[in-house]
């Protein structure tokens, strides 16, 4: 279960991956594209394009790694973050979230707990995520995989 320090560390690690290598490699890919355009139709242009495509694959790999460490959409909110993960992993997601806004610490820790859980599920699984409470937050995840019977997971986090 993610602690407050774990959530902060994972956020900073994702930011470092994004702000350092990902941006640097993206800039390199753009520069390679410009050089390739200047090279015209020469064999060198084809080699430059191949290298640029490899750099683009590396950027995508870093983005996926960063999203696994701490989903960037988690900063926006729980629903968009979990919906993005569910879509990427082909899960059917249903959310039952509290009407009141959760504090930042609770959002971050709960967000990582559920995001990590969703990434482990097999495609096609139906998932219900229910969150209740403010100071003691209860998370109940119900999985309905295609291949086995329903599974339930529960966690209680003290947030504040």
C-alpha cells in the first residue's frame, strides 16, 4: 500500500523521467527530422529517418515507464487516471467514488493503489472500484475476470 512518502517519491521520479530523458530525446527526434529533410532523398536521409524512428520508440518507452511509476493524469484526478489505465489495458471499469473531494494525500495514495492493481489485471476484466471515507479511506475493488470467479480486494488507508 503506497505510503505518503512513496507517493511523493513516485511523483518526483515520473517528473524526472519526463523532464529529463523524455524531453531531451523528443528534441533529438525533431532535430533528426530536420536534418533528414535537408538531406533530401539520399541514402543518408533514410538512415537518419531510421534513427529518428528508433528515438521515437525510446521516447514512447520512457513515457510508458513514467506512467507506470506515477500516471501523469493522476494529478488531474482519479477518474481520468484510472479510465486511461483501464482503456490501455482493455478493462471495463465502473467507479463509485465519494461525492466530497478527497485531500491531495488521499487522492495520491488511493490513485497509486488502484492504478497498480488495474495494471495487473487480464484484458477484458470488469472492475468495480468503490471508495468511501475521508480520514480513514476504504477502497473496495471487485474484479470479474472472464476466466475465474469474482475476486474482492479491500484496503483501508489512514489519510490525515
